[in-house]
């Protein structure tokens, strides 16, 4: 190769080698990118940045700048949740795979350009002398095409299966959205319950402190013993412990909701602690069966499994089509710079019938395996439907248990309130001990907290 050609080819070769080099990511830069992206998402959703001096305890001691409704949290999660957004991006892969499966039906072509130079002259013996059969330096160009004509539907069934896989990915994205909405509602309810629990434990601390002051007054007047006062004091300390743990549980619940929304934990927000009453559970077998039937018809995973059965059927037909040859058309074009050739450029065309005569029974094994997979998916469809039905039954039982628990808990709270009022009145008159008052107050607030947990 001449010096001039080398100088021309060197930059192109360097560009090709540079493009082949994979990109290396710096962990420090990626960490910075994560911080910037997270802050940008929070700002886009209207959350003000929090200073570095802010503390978790400080977040508990002040009113939030923004109260989020449940509907707002759902919209923020759908727009902002990283796991869900990643799932949506993954659906693009199935779209490309479906297009790739269809490409087998399209023409395929190859182009080849060659340039070569012999180190000596291309001579052959010709009678009493020698003759050159081609030039010492030659160039050639060939263009070949393959036009698929008929393959007994193998490519079509592969494309059909790829389309079903694409639809499965979209159903999976739909299910991911449903799961995200469910997680947001659960996290919201738990945070609202944690707020109510903090209020209840704070009220319990105040009631225990009041009972402690009353017990000390009665002890100074000689109407009660020091043991009663100590018992009331221990109950007050237990209420303080419950209040401290409830505040920490509130931070955990707040962090869980922030994680579901994919916003910084330090974002300044709150939720409405008031929640609507749960829907009444179905009471008859017919109502439960209607819910089961609705779930079997609507759940995305059941639709996805119907597509899985279609994929299995398509694979059986594709495996059967492999028993037959495929027919292709092959138009070609060739050109050569050889001066010895009379017709250096010409077209050729023909048909190609290709089939594997002996493949060690691999085709038969694939066909049998595809048929067995059809039976597996048919049985698995019943399993998936049954699991959905049992899940509906379980949720109905949980709802019935919670509903009955709320009714029983409300009656228990009313009874504990009456008992606490009576014991408190007796204690103020010196007719009851401080231990009885402490127990009554603790039982009343324990019943309130349990009712709150059941509602949550």
C-alpha cells in the first residue's frame, strides 16, 4: 500500500477502533448524577429542597409544608416511580424483538468488493508457450440477494409468538402499574395510621402524667401509698416509651411512602390522617363468586398466560414446519476487472430448496418438546386461575376479619372509656388505688391503638 493510501486510511481505522471501545463509567460521576436526577424529580413534583442542617426529629416537630392527598400520591408515583418507568422502557425491547422476528420474511442481501494483486504473473501452459489467464491486479464486485418465497409458515409462527411476547410485556407493565397503585395506597394508609398512633400515644402520655400528678397529691395527703405512686409512675414511663417508638415508626412509614414515590426522604410533605371507612365485605357465596369471576376475567396475569398458551401453539406449528424444506429465490450480480473475461458483468438468478436431511432427530425432539409444553401451559392456566380465585377468597376473609374487628374494637373502646372514667372518679375521691387507675388508663389507650391498627 502506498504512503498516500496509508495516510488516508489511518484516520478511518482510528475512528473504527475508537468506536469499538466500550464506555467506562466513573462511580463518583454516577453518584453525582443520581443526586442531581433525584433532586430534579423532587423539584419537578413541587417539593422544596431541604437544607443540610435539617434533622429527622425536626421533621416531626413542625407542620409539613404540603399535605398530599391519596390521589396526588398516585399521580406522582405513576409519573415518578423509577421501577415502573424502567418497566415501561423494557417494553420497547419486546417491540424490537417482534420486528426482528418479522425480518426473516424480508429480502436479505450481501455485497462483496475484493481487490487483490499477485506477487507474480498469473501464467498457465498453453501449447508450446505460456499465457496469462487473468490480470496481475484484479478487482471484483458481487451482489447477492435471497428472497424468501415459502417456508411452510415457520417464520410467520415465530413472528406471531414474538407479537404475543410483546403483548405479554405490555400486560406486565399494566400489572406493574396496578401493583404500584396498591403499594402507594398501602404506604399512604400506614403513614396515616402512624400519624394517628402518634396522636393516641401522645394523649396516653398526657393522661398518664395527669394520673401521676393525682397519685402524688393523694400520697402527700395520706390517701394512697408510695407503691401506688410508683406503679403509676412506671405506667407513665411505659407511655413515654410507646410515644417515642410511635414517632420513630412514623419516620419509617414516611420513608416507605417517599420510596414508593421515588422522591427524597427529606422532602417536606405530609398526608391526611383521616381515611374513609373500608367497604363492607360480601356476605353471601354469590357475592364472593362474582368477585372471583371478575378477577379471573380482569387480572392481567391471566391474560398474559392466555398469550403464553398461544405462544406454545405457535411454537408447535413452527416446529412442525421445520420438517419441510424452505424455498428461496436467489438473484445475483457479479462484476470483475479481469481484462481476459469477455463478459465481466452479468446477472444470475435461480431457486434454492434447502432442507436438513439428517440432524440427529433434533427436529423431531423439538416438535415433541413443543407439544409437551402445550399440555404444561394448559394445566398451568388452571393453576393460575385457581391461585387468583384463592387470593380473592383470602382478601375477602381479611376484609371480613377487619370489619368485625373494627366493630368489636369500637365496643371495647367504649367499655374501656366508661371503666376509666369510673376508676378516675374513685381515685380522686381516695376510694381507688393508683395501680387500678394506671391499669384502666393503659387499657383504654391500648384499645384505642388496637382499633387504629385494625382500621389501618
